[in-house]
C-alpha cells in the first residue's frame, strides 16, 4: 500500500476562503473545471508528497517546532493571473516574508525528516481557481472572464496547515499556529 499524500499550505480566514471558493464554483459551473473544488482555498508551501503514517509524529513535531519560531505577517491577494493554457488563480502579491517562510520550511523538512523537494519549479504563490480539468479550448473564455474581475484582500498569516488526501479530496489534518513569543516571563 502506498504512503498517504500530504501537502503544506496557508489557508486564509473563512470569509476570504469562501470568496475564493465562490470563484472555483463559478469556474466549475461555467467552464467545467471542478478539480480546484477538491481542496480548501489555499496557498501551497510544500506541494503534495508521500509520507509514511509511521513517521507522521516526526513530521508533525517538526512542523510544530518550525511554526513556534515564526512571526505572523500579512499577505495581499490582488486580482487574477494564469499559467496558460490550463491554470487560473488569484494572485498573491510579492511578500519577502512568504518567500522566506517557504524556503525555511523546505530546508527544515529536509533536515528534520528527510523530505526532499519533489517539485523543482520555483515557488510562485497563488490560490488556484481552475486547473487540470480546464479544457485548453475553454481556457481563453475562462481567462477572459477572470481577467476582468477585480479582487483585493489582505489577511494575516498566523499558521501552517497540513492537509491529507482522502476519498478523492484534500482535508485539513492539523493546523500549526505561529508562536513567536514563547519566552517565559518570570
């Protein structure tokens, strides 16, 4: 039996997640691209990887230790972009703290639990609205629609989220809050 699939992400507050999910639902209803609805609205930090349940405690401890030393920061979402001809997404504005978080997390997981990057593409943070099952012939019409939409939100990033793949979709397995001020006051 294969090890389960996992990935690590940032999930926005519920109100923003609901708005992005509404974009996904529009893409499903109008452009027949439903695949993005299989996961909560998120920004991927570490793409899907297989990891043994026997070693899950080590992974969770590594993530807890990592998150404890992080400071919350703000992210800004602005409008839409694409990876033509198959992916449409909400754009995440450039944020050095996010790039550092992703890079540090990747290094930490490699050192602590031996998780090597399985995706050599550079980090390009985004929130997917349509992909995989978005037909190449439908893409221009879908992109014309989303290209005209305006969307601007800011939110604080206060945690990492570990997701697992079950029953054809992704679900949150655990949330790992940032705890920058764990120093005991005495």
